[in-house]
């Protein structure tokens, strides 16, 4: 996590409004407001393939038709693993979703990591959780160096 001190108030790099608390975007030398951070999360969750110029790994194909491993429920029914996973995720707190995002990164499931960070931002968490999600999304390893201008265009289309 980025430990660079951030000002309590700064201009948002996306919308220009006062960002209080300011969410640090050190890679771009500025900050985001919480509303723009939430909008970024919403884009990542709802339109990931539109953001491949910013986060190339969001373009990895997920074949929904590929057979998924089956698991057996306590009642004897067999269901796809993704169904069980989706049910488990529904009950996670925002903090647990951020931990899951970090775990996904540790095991190399970067697309899933990006999507979970988007969900954390959508949930309008406390500034500390939003900052953790932004630190992952805008890390040099995952985000294009041109990401800021591209993203601004998606957030505020002309």
C-alpha cells in the first residue's frame, strides 16, 4: 500500500472538484475524489472490456461456455463451482472483498483482482479501503501509463 502522505483536500484529477478526503493517485501526481473513485469502480465492474486500453488484463477472455468444475451441495445437488463462488461473495463485507482482491493478485488471477477492486470502489467504502483498491488499480504493473486521460474520457464522455 502507498504510504505517501496525502493532503486532506486536493483537486480531483478526473472531475476537478475538491476531493476531501483526497484519494492519492501517486502515479499521476494527484488525487481522486470518492465519487470519481466510485465511478471508476462502476466502469470496471460494468464495462471491463471498454477499459482494455487502461487495464489490458481486463481483456482476457472468460469463456462462460467452458465447463466449470462441479461441486456437490449438502442436499446432494451438483452445481457449478462459479455458482457457489458467486453465492459466497454476496455475503462478503467490503473489507473481505478487498482482502479477496489482494489474494487474487497473490495467486495470479489479475483480471479477478481488478474486478474485485472495482466492486470495493462501487460499495463506497471508507477512504482507507478505497485507497487500497485504487493503489491496486493504478499500480504501474496493471495500469497503462496513459490510463488517466483515457479513463477521464470514459468517466466524462464529450
